[in-house]
C-alpha cells in the first residue's frame, strides 16, 4: 500500500523483513487450510477456530509493524515531521481497532 506521505528513507520492518515474510507465508497457508476446510464441509466451529487463529496472527504482524513504525518512522523522523507521523500512526491504530 502506498502512503500519501513522503516515504521514510527506510521502513520500520527492514531489520525483520524475512521474519515478517515468513509469518505472512504461514498466514497464507492457514487461509488456504481454511479454504480446504470449507471445501471439505468441515464443522463450522472448527472453521471459525481457524479463522480466529488467522486473525490473531495478522494482529501480531500488525502490532510488530506498528512498533517498528513508531520507533523508526515516528521517533526517527525529523523533528518537524514527528507530529504528523504520530497522527498518521494513531489513525492506523484506530483503523485496526475498529474491525469486528
């Protein structure tokens, strides 16, 4: 997703990019498993349990990204950009909390 803001010289997740990609690959596999469960007419509660696990995994990824963004892109920003970046960060937190 492209931001309307001027990009930071680096991303908060650069140091753990491989770890992030690994987590996302596992989540992708979990989603594929849910698809197969539906195709196989598995018990609804079992499917819902797996959906909950995927949501928790995505939330963990999101929290890691938020942490990296706060440390790198907000605190590491030029002083005149920190307020704008903090507002942007809090808007992203708000969007994540509104689901459900």
